[in-house]
C-alpha cells in the first residue's frame, strides 16, 4: 500500500470529453510520480459510452435518444449511460503500489459502493460472474475500468437520482434483461449528489488506505 495522500478532485458537472482528457493527462503524471493517486468525482451531461466489449446491437431502438452523445472508449465492459444525478468516480491509481491485481481492484471498487449504500440503509450486493453492484435484481452501480502501464482510469457510475429512461433504450452492460435503479428510487425519496459524494470519498479512502 502507498503512504502517499489521496487527492480528491470534485469536478462538478463536466462534459464527458473534458473529464476523459483530464484522465489521460493524469495517467502520465501519476506514472511519472508527478502527482499522487487521485479520485475524480463528477457528473456528466447525457452520454452513452461503449466499452471495448460492446457488441451489436447495443441500442434497442433505431436511433440514439435526442440530446445524448455517444463515445467509444478504452474501458472494459459494454454500453452504459451517464447523466445528471449520477455520481461518476474516476480513480487514477498506480496499481504497481497495490500488488498489480486488477481483479482485486474491481472488487475493492464494489466494496466502496456497497459501503456507501450501507450508510444510506441500502443493502447492495455483488452478482457472481458480473462486475458492479445491485440492489435486489436491479443494478445501481456500473463499474468499467481501463489500465495503462499499471495506472487506472475510467471507474464507477452510481445512480443517485438520475433519470432511468435512457437505460431502457440500450442494452446496459450487455445484459439484455437488466433493470436499473437509483438510490432515490430505492429509498422512495429524493437524495442529492451532495449527500452521497462525501460518503463515496470517505469509503474510497478507507478501502484504499491512502488517507
């Protein structure tokens, strides 16, 4: 484990392309030891991202929903949606200092999400053979990462109070019968990103032992 402090950057609502460009810059800085492990927290304007494993057809309808951008990106996994009301976390982590175990890293990210949900009295769970976090049979958090020269990027999308209609128009994470939910839906009341963001940062720091 690294003894270096964890840097947390709250980007607010930011276009997907801008957050992606920042990740690419930070990968190089982290690899060269010019910055510590960094956790980027943000939300995006409506966007569908297609990971390396995306197969056709990933779109249920004949066209992409109006106002939604589409990006093919480097992360693992298939199609997912990001939009306002969803907390997105991009950890820039040097796995050389953490044993170089990518599968353990994915499980650690799930642990972070499950801890956040537990704080909110929600029982999150894993599903065997899949990556992400579910509440009952509904997926509440998607996880898709990439690693470049042992430095991670991309990450976690936790549905807090985002609209779910776009999820019904794609094949989310390549699971044809997948249903999705949000923290607000599970609790039956509005929950803001401001309530969830600091909990995520705290659990991330605890799991990765960097603070």
